[in-house]
């Protein structure tokens, strides 16, 4: 099939973004496509709203896996596309529609051009939350077909089409959601002495949280605490009884993640004492770091430089982005790389319009890499995955 077929698949999928573990239409679309392929070497399992597809090799010595995510984001689309989302309040703003189209392109290629090794295609739900990678890994379905190595990509708006970027070792950060609820005593704005104002308490807490990275984390390490949303109060002349802070924590080391959480908890206790209120902390969904297995990643980068003159490889810096693909890499050697899609709007932006030319670039690159990899006696240091 030509690359234009997978561009159309991307556009079809772009119109039906769904929340994590709610990818019902998406799963059905993918299964309909898979069932139209020649079935001689294909086995298919479903897990919740995800799919596992095993493709038999000609003389396998290992199983090579490719993972794609499936879910959309809860946001309204503002692109200029004629194929905009038909699900109001949801959008594929993180490239998962492109990721799925690329995965189908790879699978289709290897149905038509088998290689030595078995291939496993992992269509994973709920990457944006609550997190599908870890429970999928723990499932019986995945355990039965557990691969020896696993790979993935993610679109990168800042790189042009034809560029990819990666590095050995840590690529993405450890992440955790952060929700803090404050409960005080509301009342009339004219009688503040009879209340415990949670807008004031929340304001003090937001300011205090910024001191954690500045004064409690090693300057040679990295951490981020962002409060992206505050909800509190009902009217301008009513003192707020409740307030809620919603944010995110990101660190490059687990030790720093634990330190940040410990300091947050200490500061919240101080707010409780200082403002005579009650507080609750919820860390919600958290992902472990994406750590690229060093020998595999270095070998891939060397191969790209020699074998792929049509692709420009960038050795990038690590980023504070989060991805639950890190759970796969914590147990299975592999790596993730950035795929250039050349758009001025960033990930999770309502106007992002990735260049669809990147779909053909990715299918060509990864199909060549897997074909080469299946000929190599790759020695994998499983102890180096974290």
C-alpha cells in the first residue's frame, strides 16, 4: 500500500479521538483494518480497549515489539482540518492518530515482507491517563507474547520532517499528577475574622511550592512543579470555604520525585496549621522515566547514520515530558525516538497540525531498521534498562 493510504487512515482516526480506556470506536476501526489483512501469519488478542497483534517470522530467534498509543485528549479542536474531530470536547492533539497510522503501515509492510523474527504490535490505550502501559504489561495477554525488545516513537513539532532525535539513557522524566484540596470556613466578605479563607491559603501554598525546586533539589538534578489550575470561591463577596490546586511534578530521578513529594506534604501540613484548615493530597496518575537502553540506542543511531542518508539524526537532550512507555522500558530493553513533524504549535495544543509527510518517513525508517535488526545477533544488557 502507498503511504497515502496511511495518511487517510490517520485522518479517519483523527476524527474519532476518545478518552483513555474509552477507545471503543478506535479499537473497532483498527480491528476492521487488521481483519482485512492476510491472516496466515497473524494472531490478534484484545485487552480492554487495546490490541496485541503477533506476526510470525520465518525463523524467529526473538520477538521484536512496536508500541503505539491510542487515546485522545479532552480538549476542543481549533485546527483548519476538514477532517476535524467529530467527538466534541476531544482531540488527537498529541499525535496518537499518526502513531497508530504508522503502526498499521509497519504491520502491513511486514505482512507483505516477512522477516526472520516474530513481531508484536502493541496498540496501547490510555497513555494520556489513567495510564494503560503498566496494567497492559501485567496482563495475561501480554505475558503470553512478552517481547525481547520494544520500540516506539513520538511526534516532535519542533523538528522538520526527515529528522529524528533520540539519545541513550534517560529521555523523558518521571511524572506525577498533583491535586491538593483545602477545606476551611466560608462566610461573608465583611466578616473575615469569622472565616478561614481558602483562596488566601491556596495563594500562599502556590508561592511556597516554588521554593522546593529552588531550595530542596540538587541544582545538578532537575525537577519541575507546575500548578496549572486553581479553583476556589463562588462569588466576589463570599470568602471561599474550599480551594483546589491541580498541577504536575516532573523529575529526572526517582530520589528527587520522592524528595519533592515529601516537601509538598510538609508544606501542606504547615498550611493546615497556619490557616486552621484541612487539606488532602492526591498524586493521581504517575509515570516512570523513559530510559533508552544504551547499547540498543547507540547501535540504532550508528545504523541510521550509515544506512539512512534520507534521515537526519539529532542527538537530543532529555526532556521533562512524560510517557507511560517508560514502564515497558523499565523491564524490556528498547528505546523511543522523536519524529519530526514540523508544526509551530506544540503537543497538546488545540491548533496542532503535524506534517503528514512524516508518516512515510517513519514507516520507511522503522521497516528498514527491523529488517536489519532481525539479521543481527544483538546482545542486550537487561540490567541496563533503568
